[in-house]
C-alpha cells in the first residue's frame, strides 16, 4: 500500500513537472510574447498643397490604433507611415486619408535593407 502511494505521488510529480515545462515553452512561442515589427509604407497622396494638409493627414492617420508614426510631405506628395499590420491594415489607412479630403494614388513598399 505504501509503495502504491509513493508510485502515485511520483507519477503526480512527474505530470506536474511536465505540464509546467510545456506551458513555459508554449508561452515563449505563443502570440502573447511575439513582438511584431512595424511595417513601413509610402503612400502617394493627391491634393495636398500646404503644411496644414500635412498636419491633417498626420493627425487623422495618427489617430488609428496601430500607427507608430506618420510623416506627410505636401512637396513630395506622399506620407511615410510606420504601422503594425496586426493592429491596422492599409484599407483603414486609406480611409483615414480619403476621409480627410485627399486622394490616395498608390501604396509603395520601400526597400528595407
């Protein structure tokens, strides 16, 4: 009887150790611990004519959840946007720009080296 209790305890301890070690490695590879890198896109924009236009686009796109940075340039006719694709997509970015009264001509993915 004593040997059976000891065997059950050993099995229980082994099970607990296995379960905790598996859950630890699962957390390391789980989505909660993955740090997504931001993506960068250049958006060609029509209709900007001054620094106020730049500010409008920067403010409206910058309000979106998942935007890291926005730098619009009326002279270049574009905006460089850093964003987290798991939080916001390009459709939402386009809607924020067109909702501000400007035209999105195209999205350009810059070369990252």
